[in-house]
């Protein structure tokens, strides 16, 4: 009996044990990738999913496109909204998810508006292979989680073997240091093509640019790169040693560096280095160079009212600062290089991190600047329409800050024609006046015109002796000679001594077909004069005649309450000189009308209509900077700038700890970066220049103007496989810029 009872108990124990074992049996024993728990359910280890933990989870990244997930809770009804969380404690969404588009919240649970791109498996641009846990990305996407858009790839490789695949963040930073911080900063990819190549995949070998030969009628002259290179110190007794290189940029994006240039180089030397660049980038015999005759260097020193220990700044330069000790200054023009060219760069690090140009100062104050003289390169002539029947001369009136230049020698008939040619100045023809249907022009919307020298010559005789003796007065017409500072000689050697010097010791030279220059004009109805508030008469005789050109576009002052500056009274000497000819200017509030306004003019923070804004500025907009109220605060020749970047810099810990108070001011934090160094000193409190935005018109020209400096000169097509121009009949040369009746 006892044995029988014991046997029964033993069977019960076995049965209980077996029952316990059966109750804990999970599917496929959780595939050894999870733990079996209550209700025979697997709790999968990290990155494993499915009811038996046999499938792998793929990587999650920000979704390229958000999508609803569907009926996750099997309710068979209407999908719940983004505020309803379902599937909490699930394997893929342990904190739950939504059935419709996601509701993005921060770490405290607050809803973030205007936000998207939830984390999704394979970034919503691929299918997860559950057996391996890897994403099979859709075409055009790549990465472990399909998180990147692929760069174009061909048989020649990524970016056709002629570029580097970069993120939009990297591409933006390479473009004037712009910081791109949006969700796709490491997601959107693109090709950064090598110089001379273009297209989305860098497969196009670009052709040479040239000037359209049909452009040169109506007295039109081409505009081309004209820059001044300045090398300076802050110490009058300093001596410079060594060499540097100039970096030249072509219209196709090539950057080419010269051989080392000694600091004491003449114009002839500099011409040899630049024209010696490979592939005839700068055609031999085309470069124009002027070396300042009032630089510190004794090779070119001329005593003309000497200051600063025996030398002075160039009297015709835009900025005269006795603390800026100009050691060498060259003005360079490139009349045979068509298209939009980036500003030259100066490289003084030709031996790794060791500077190859240096001074003998204990603490070096060596500096370098490059700036445009008002004659910048262009692809499109935005002021292309000649006012037929009108020829003007330039005269001056007034004095000091209220001085002005006015158009002279106008007959009554020419005045009427000019009014009709000028037309609208503000983009609104409804407020035009008179039978001529025109605007007078105001400080908010002045007229933009272009003048070109109508006084041409066939030959001017001068003595060709070695010392450059001045030619006889009878052989030189004063109207035909130009200041060498901005309008350089036809003679590539730049021997201005043959034509004499002006009152400041700056040489004159012959210059046939000089480029046109911009002027900002308005009509003073009281005086009956067409006035200009910058000294374009500076380089011309009062009898020099000009053709006048107009535009269908218009200039708009961006904000009357915002001016720009390059320096403030708080700047040190070094900071002030360092800001001269900079590509950076600072918009600042110059009005008390709007409380809290910091002077910003970008469209993101100060759109049209806010804080008195008449317009706003974006990247790639075209601008002019002009002080309508002060004649002395404007350069002789105005540059048309392109906006490289515009932003408001954040405050940093360094700003609070170490920088002077003015460095953290509201205005200084506003940054407007331009494509050329500004050719004027805008000192806060002295000058009040405003930003004027140029709006091209497509009424006559689809591109906003005459597109004349283009690939193959607009007289041929580019074979992007070879990079060679296929010229139309009647045109020849490697860029199709030459008319030839025999060319077939």
C-alpha cells in the first residue's frame, strides 16, 4: 500500500513537472535570440523581432518621406490620429507609435510643430532583409540604413571620376562657409565637380568661354575682371621678404596657381607669371597691369607729398588710411577672360604651414587685400539698351558731402529722349509721370545707367624711348587718356610715363574701348539736372563724351532704417585696417522707428513690410551699396555685388569672455558676405550707406539682360565629351568669338 502511494506521488510530480515545462514552451524556443516568458511569449534580444525572434531588425534613420503605418492595432476602424499612441512595449516601437503621420515631440513630450522626418526602418527608402538585418535600398539611395541619397555613378565611377561626392552640409560650407543645419545635412548628397567639369554627375567637359562678337554694336564695350592686389603692413619701417602665388579662377571653376612671385616683382614680371599659366588660360599679351608708383618699395617710389616715413597710399585708391602702409599694389585687368570670374586669391603658404612671404617685424602685421575697382566680370549685361541719339559729358557741382556730378551737353531734344529711355525706376509703371512715361528717380529707387566712352581714337603718337619721355602735347588729346588706377593701358607693359601723370602722381595711359561703368542717377526737377552722387567725373575731361545705356530692371533700397558698415569707432587700428576692402559688411539699425530691430535685411528674419523693409536679401541676389546723402562716402566706380552669404551669427562663450563689446553688438552679428572686396571705407557714424537690391527684368531678355560672355561665345555649341566648341558657320577660334566669312 505504501509503495503504491509512493508510485502515485511520483507520477503526479512527473506530471506536474511536464505540465510546467509545456506551459513555458515558446515558438521555436525563441530561436535562441530571446527569452521565453509568460503566456508562451518571447522577449527578443536587441535587434531581433517576430514572434519567435528569428528575424533581424534593420537600421533606423530619419525618413526621407514620412508615411502612415496603417491599422497597427487591428481595430478595423478609422486610423487613429497622430496624438494616439498604439503598440506600446512592442518589439520595434517599445514606446509606442502612431497609425497616421507621426507627431514629433521633444524629450519632455511637447509637440514640435512644422516638423517631420520620423525615424523609420531603412529610412523609408529600402526593404529590410529580415534574414540578415540589412537594408536593400531603393535605387538612388545608399548607406546601412538607406539614409543617404546616392551621388550619380557611371562606368567612370562616382561623379564620373571628375568630382567628389559630398553632403549638402559639406557643399554649403565650401560655398562661402555657409552652415547648413537642416534635417538632411548628412543625407542629401551631390557632386563637387573638378574645375572644368560640370553637370549633376560631372560628366560634362566644359568648353572655353568668349565674348559674343555680335554684342559689340551700339558702342557697347565688354566688361571684364579688374582687381587691385594690395600687400601691406602696419609698420612704416618694416621690410618684406620672400614670395607668394596668385590663384586665378576661370569661368569654368578651374583654380590655377602661379609659380612663386617675388615680393619685388615688376608689372612685367607679374604679367609673365600670370600669362605663363598652363593651357593659355590668360592669353599671352592680354593682361593689363599697373604697379603703384607710390608704394613703399623703392623700385617704384615717387615722392609726391610723402607721408608715413617717406611714402604714401595711392591717392586715387578708394581708401586712404595712413595706418595702412602699402608695400606693393598692383591693378590687374583681364580683358580676354570672358564670363564671371571669382576674385583672385593670394597664397603665402607655398611650403606647407610655413609662410613664404614674411616681414622683419618682431610681431608681423603683414596683410593682403584684393578688391574690385567697379569693373567686375560678367556673363550678362543687365544695362544693355543704348539711348539712341543721346551723348553726354560730365560736369561737377556743389561741394563736400553735397557735391554731385551731372550730365551735361544735353540738348532739349536729347533731354526728352533721355527721359523716355530712363522709363520706370521702381518696378511700378503705374506711378510714372509725363508724356515720356518715366520716373524722376528717388533715394529709394534711383535709376541705374551705364556710361561708355564715346571718344575713341585710331592712333596716338608718343615717344617710345627707353625713359618714356612724354609725347608732344599736340599728339595727345586729353579726352583720350584715362587714369591708370582703374582703366588700364592697351600697352600690356603699362608704361604710363609716356602719357604723363595727374596731380597725385598717378600715370595716365591710352585705353581704347574701355569698359562701361555704372552710375546711380536721379532727376533734380528744381535744378533741371540729371544728378549722380558719386564722382564718376574724376578720371575724365569735361569734354569727354559718353554713350548712355539703360535697363528695364530697377534698384530698390532694401530698408531705409538699415545701413551697413565695415568699421566702427571701437575698432583698433589693426582691426580697422583689417576690415578695409573686406568682402564682409555688417547691416545695422540706423533708425529709432522700430524698437528691437537689429538692422538685419535677410528675407528669413526681416521680410518685406516688416521693420520698415521695402525689400529683403537672399543668397545670390545682386546688390549695390550707396550713400545717397554723402558724396564723399561713395567710391568713384560702383561695384555690382552678388551675395555669397547672409546670416546672423550666434553669441558664443568667447564673445562674452574675451571679445570687445563691439564684437558682440547687434550690428556686428549681422553678416553680409559679398563676392568681391568692397572698394570703399564704410565707417559707422561717418557714412550711412544703404543696400540697394537690383531686380533684373525679363521683359526684353529672358536672362534679364544680354547674355554675351558665355561658353563658345553664344556662336557655337559645346561638345561636352571633348570640351571643344563646334562653331556655327562664319565663326571660328577655340571659343567661336571671331567672325570669319571663310569659316565653314
